[in-house]
C-alpha cells in the first residue's frame, strides 16, 4: 500500500502565489464596482440606503492576511500593484481613497502579524476587528468625493459588518483546520 505525499507548489509557481494574485485582482475590482453599483434601500428604512459592494469588501482584508503569509512584507508591493490597477480602471481619486484606507489597515494588520504571537485564527479576527472600521471610514470618506452618498452610516455599518462576517467565517474555518 503506497501513500502519496502532498506536493507543495514551487515558489516560482502561480499556485504558490494564489492568494496574492486574488488580492491584487480583488482590490481594483471592488474599487471599480463602487463607481457604478447602485445604492440599495432596505425596505421600510428609507434612510438606510447602502452600496451592496460594501458587503463583500471584507474579502480583501482576509485575502490580504493569506497573501501576507505567502509573501510576507512584500504584500505592500502587491497592494501597490493593485492600487495602480485601480488607478487605471477607476481613476486617481478612487485609487487615492483606496490607498489611504489600505495603508491605514495594512499598518494595523502588519503590526498584528509582526508583533503578536497569537494563533493565526486569532490574528485574522483581531486584525479585521481593528482594521475594518478604520479602513471603511477612510475609504468611504474618500469615495464620497467621487460619488455622492458613499460616506453614510448605512454604508459604514454594512461594510464593517460585511468585513467582520467574512473574518468570522475565515476565523472559524482556520480554527477548525488547526484543531484537526
């Protein structure tokens, strides 16, 4: 009876950098979608209109955590590439708003992953909990100069909620995997 060892992808393989590539492509896609996605009003809550893209923005913070595990501090280079792609697809003002938000949240994330010795699952959850409100506020404030009604309480709540929802799911999945 033979056993097969799981072969790790080489560091020159695209599979080795899969989260980094997802991160680089996800940032300009989400930023671009803020330029056209319609505002959605919650039934019975007229003042609670929000951009539906805010719900999935949490993916970026979690994917960044995995990209940082792949490439370490070079995740800042990946962020710069993604912001350049945002500039090309969505313009300089949105790239600046996104860049400011990512810089703030990246510094929080970097500190969490560099200076703490918590388990990966805990670092993912804590870095998202700290970075999500800061990142959201900075981005939506900057985006409000490009498109009206972006920096609103509903958008902030939905964005932070979406980010934390994604972070909690990833936290739970990592914990389950680590306990096995």
